[in-house]
C-alpha cells in the first residue's frame, strides 16, 4: 500500500506523505483533493503528491524543491505556485496540459530556453518570473529584454509578471500617454516639463483646475483614446466582480460547515 510514500522524511528536509496530504486537505482519498496549500514546510521531496490526480490548485511556495517530477501526472492542475524554491528546470510541467497560471519567481532559472518545455501548454496564460514586492526573481530576469524573449517562446501568454502583454489591457499605459500628449501637445511630460529632465512628478494630476486648464479640442484620436480607456476601465470592473464572485464560491466550497477556510488565495 503506497510503499513509496511511507518513507520517513529525509534528514535534510521534509518529504510529502499521504498523512501530510490528508491532514492538510481533510480528504481521505488522495484522488479527491482539489486544492492544496503546502507553503513553507521545508519540502525537498514531493513524494506521493503525484497521486492527487484531481488536483487543480497547488501552492508549493517557500520550500526547498529542486525538481517537480511527481507533478507530471497532475493533468487537471490549473494553478501552480512554486515561487521561492531551488528549481533549475520545469520539464515535468510539460505534461500538465490544463495549466493556466504558473508562479516560478524566486528560483534558479537562468535562460528563457528553460521555459521552452512549457510551449505545448495551450491553456497557459499567466506566468510570473519576478515578484518585486516579495523581492523574488530568477537569474534570467537580469536581462532587460527577458520579457520579449519569454513571449517569443510562449506566444500564448497574456500576463507576464503581473503585467498584461496581449489584449486591450496591455495598451492601457499607452492610452494614458496618448491622452496626455493630446492634452499637452507641446510637452512629453505634461505642463510641468519645464522642471527639466527626470521631472516625472504627480503634480499635474493633483493641481486644482488641471482638467479644466486646456480648451476642449475636437480630436478623433483623443475621442478614440477616451473610448478605449473607458472600455478598459469597464472591463477591469467586470473582472473584479467576477474575481469576487469566484472567491466567494471558493470560500463556500471550502467551508461547507461554515468553518473558516485554511486556504489563502
């Protein structure tokens, strides 16, 4: 009965066991586990985690993992967080055909080519290699052009490091710049550009009368930029509503008896 999973924890770290999985999930059958949080446990070996065939959401961040072999059998896995580990390769994830979101910030990935194994994952849209807030990165992020190189390898990505790279959302910053240039045609920095190079300050946005300081001009470019800005803003509101609904449903599913959920999204 599960001989490979009953080995004791290795001296230098912790190994995933059936007992750990059952206690963490509340499920007796490993195949029934859908969501699992194994963050910061000192894991060095994923042990029998590959037996959780129904797993859809998995957090392995903050451990000491150097390889992800057992994850190759998790065909239903959609969200995976392996940030802050010791990974030098992601090859086992090539078999996770339903993977949609992957966080590998804070590992040892040195070149974009190490992501090539993810090229067959058609559902993969979100990839995080760097997390400035948590001060996590990968060696490959030292190159200023790493984002473009990653997108060339994985053209299906929509979001890299939290920034939308395809779709209307990726154009939001450019739309804001277009609006500024239309309002202040003689300046690349707005009305305070006389302050000299590097004077990117917030004053133009907070000074009284800023929005009324220029006469209204008829401009198809400005009108289209405003329209796209409003459409994008509306889309953000809708995504926020959907996210809140999803979180509410997840919390209800994880706490059928009204108990507080132990999962943090």
